[in-house]
C-alpha cells in the first residue's frame, strides 16, 4: 500500500465557500480543522444548512430518513492520515469488504453519535466498506470535496 497522504495537504490553503450559496465555510486550513483550542471551540461553518451534495441537495442527518450524514474521509480530526494499520480507508477506497477494513467518516452536519460526534472529518469508523455497511453506519458512500483555489 502506498504511503498515506494527509488530506489537509491536498486541499489548498482556503478560503472555502459553499458552492451553492457562497456562504463562507473556513478561512484557512487551521480554521477548517480547528488547529487551536479557540478555533476548535469556534468551529468552521460546516452544518446542515451549509453542506450540500454535488447536486446542490441537502444531506440528511440523524433523525432524517435516510440518514446519510457520514462522509468518507479516512482522516483524523486534524486532517491527517491514520497509521496504515488498522486500515481506515477501505483499502485506499477500493474495497467493498464487510470485514477487516473500515472507512473513517465525518459528519456532514457536525452532529450525531460516534467517538467525536461534532467532527466533520473524523467522527467514527464505518461498520465495513460494502454499500450496505456504509448505509447501516449512517452514510451512503459520499466523499467530501474541496476545490483548490
């Protein structure tokens, strides 16, 4: 398996805006990930009202049917790659296995359960990598997308 690449190193410097409304999301990488205690307390502007699919549609969250707020990231809260084992990227996003691999997910609306329920990029691992596992965990196999400048 190739060495992991940190997501925060691939997304540009910011700022980021909602593609549909132009609403500011984060001014820079530190603001996006909450690199300082103050930034983490303030948070970025990712929420149920500012996160949309590639089609400009809202993402259903906990309490809505179907709940699809889990987004595949494979990242820690700081936007860094996890160690190679245990795998948190569904074998570099190529596996649909039901056991042995997982995908780390964040919550599009920064709400819900998990290890870090308010994290947009690292709330908890999926149950497995198959489509049924992703759905059962609270997702649909969606990915976060950031445009570089």
